[in-house]
C-alpha cells in the first residue's frame, strides 16, 4: 500500500476506528501520510512517583510560559 491516500485512510482507521476520505489533489500527501503513520510506543515502570517530586514537576509546568501569557 504505497498510495499516500490509502496510507492516510488506513492510519486513521487504525488509530480512530474510522477511515478518512482523502482527496487526491491535496498538496503534500506523502508528508501527511508520514505524519498519520507515525507512532510512538512507550513503556513505563510500575513504580510510584514521590509526591514531592510530582508537586515540583506540576508546579514547574504551571509556571512555564504559554502563548496566552
């Protein structure tokens, strides 16, 4: 399945359970197909996070600048 429209449709079905209708005349379909197919699989340890560290990380995140500042 090398056709970018088919790749985008298949990727959307895999991720969202619904295939998108992709027009053939859209510029950059190859790039959009690469973005749609991109997946990251992470694994996490089954360990508790120290509450003080969690508070510090959350406070730092809340203090970070955002575009609404």
